[in-house]
């Protein structure tokens, strides 16, 4: 038996006035769910159970594209979920997610991206720290001006 998805909750909430607490709860639920879409293994789970064949669920995935707007995206801890929610708009991608090899490939690519990003970020931070030290030492190296 399928659980009531937040898309159904959202549809019901939009048809009536939402209280501030209800809006906050919906925001939190949708934030958590959209970030779950960054996990290829979860996508495989959804695909194998037929969720990507359900029109209501597919419409919900379309609705979640609002997270790409900067005023919402700033809350994301896993921004790669935005790329996944974009890809989930394509039926061919949704069909491929049933294949565990496909999701393993996506997972591997994410790990490689994170490794590259981490190394690149560390180099940039080291360069900035080095530049900061050089700038701090420059006034000491200048002699008194008369």
C-alpha cells in the first residue's frame, strides 16, 4: 500500500488556506524529499517499485522544479538534487533507473565529482590563506616613510 505523498498533501493544501505551521511543515517535508532525489540508490528504489510510472508522482516531480529558484535553492544541502529532479522530467531517464548498473554509475560519478570538488576547494582555500599571509606581511616589510 502506498503512502500518501507530499504531492497529495500539497495539492490539498493549495486548494485551501494554509496556516503558517502547515506551510512550514510542507516546506520541511518537500526540502527533505527533494534532497533524497540526490541519492541514486533511492531513485533505483523508487523506479523498481513503479513510482516513476505513476502520473501523480511524475506531476509532483515537475512541481519540485521550484527548488531551482534561488530563494529556495539556498536551503539545499545537496544541490545535486536539482540536477536529478531535472533529469527525472525525462521518461527515458526514469526508465533507466530500474537498472542497478545505471544507478551505480551515477553514484560513482557523484563520488568522483565530490572528490574533485573537495581537492579543488582545498587548493583554493590554501591559496587564499597564503595570499592573506603575504598581504599581512607586506606592511612589516615596508620601511618607515619620511
